[in-house]
C-alpha cells in the first residue's frame, strides 16, 4: 500500500444524480488528480452502469496521479442510498475482492458533511433538487430527518420551491392569486406567450422534477426584484429547512455544527442568507467541494486525523485542479 518514495494514496468518490467525481491525494493532503464522470446513483441508473462508471473513475484518477493500485491505502465510495443494506452489499460484492479492508462504502451525505467538518461529527442540511438532514454523533450514531422524496417530502428543496412558484403563476393566471413577477420570468424561461402554455412543457419534459427544481433560480430572481410572492416562498422554504435541522439536532442531543450542502445552500442566495440569519445553531458553509470531503472520509477511515495543515493542503491543491474543470 506504500510506494517506494514513501507516499500513501487515498481515493474519494462523490457519487451524484447528475455526475460523479473522483479525487486522489497523498498522505500530506496534496490532491493530485480529479476526474468527472456520469451519474453513479444506484437509485436512478442500472447497477451495471453504476459499476462501470465507478471502475472507470477509480482507474482514471489513479492512473492520472501515477499511483499503483497496491499503493492506495484507502478507497471511499459515497453514493446516494449506499447506507441501505441492499445497495451496500452490491458495491461490496463488486469491489471487496479487489480492495478488501481498504474499501469504505457510505451515503454521499458523508462527503458533504466532511467537506465542512473535516471528519468531525455534525449535521448536514442538504437542499438541492430534494432536501434532507442527517446527523452523525461522536459515538457513531446516525439520525435522519426528511429526504422522503418529492411526493411525501423534500420540503424547502429546489423542486418544492419551483413547484410552488409554478402554482403561484397559474393562480395569478386563473385570477385566484396575487400578481407576481414570477409569471413573466417563467414565460421568458420557457419561451411562451401565455402561462397556460407552460403546462405541456412542464408535464411533457423527460424529468419534470429536475426541471421544476431549476426554476427555483427564478424565485431568487423575483425576490431580488422585491416580489412579495417570491419572498413569501423563500421565507417558507427557510422555515421548512430550519425545521429539518432542528429536528435532527434534537435527535443527536449534542452541540454540533450544521453543514450547509446542496445547490440552494452552497450558492450565495437570499434563501441561504435568511437561513443563516435565523438559525439558532452554528452553520458551516464549506470552503471545499464534497469530493474533498470524500477524500477526508478515505483518510479518517484509517484512524488518521485531518489537521489544519492537511486541510489547507487539501483545499489549495483541490482548488487548482477544480478550476481546470470549469
């Protein structure tokens, strides 16, 4: 597991619904390569495709860094749903013979959490297309609140915000709701002349949930213009997300930071600004991306700690490589 020049290598995988990112670093935290591939979400893609994507990325990032397989001390694979027994068993079956005890499999929220806590306990509050809060205590206990999908949950998410915005547009069109800037923004976004033309485009898309989640950006735009409807929607989303985090903190019963994750909370938005201002708990806005959190998970699974010096090395070296992907 150790190369002739004394280096150990660590690989972290941050799987996602739209893309997967893999990174490799040495034992002092120098990130030597980052590669990007297709989605590796086992809940939305066939297992054959997921396995192929993971193998391709693991080999690609290792070869790019010039590391031999036997020199890799630890491999962390973080995927959506990977903490569920059936999915975890599939990953283990595919990779355990090859990687043995060097393999660590977990939900991708671990990568998001460790991007903010550098391997320490905490709560991760995620608001992207969906929403969820997960807590990880010092004793290793785990707690989850929300994340039940767009039909019975995902309050405060991009989808939830976009759907409510679309409802507001149609309510105005019907004469049942307030006048809102959202109507013009939605029509411009979809390239239509009347609100009723939006319906076939929203329902007829290949992924209406993802499409509506994108329109959450229109709510932000309308709010910056002082639109009362948009501001009310953001206020409700903030309340819903605070409720998720508060419920999670009650379960963990110890003072831990809440790491903000997902597109709605990692970007500088009105929603995030209001949430941070109203939060009764410590919030952390990560200064690195989740794939760096995946590397932290790979390092800490060997019982190693990520100190300030290593954290800074991870941040700086990853930032240089990530700029090349922009």
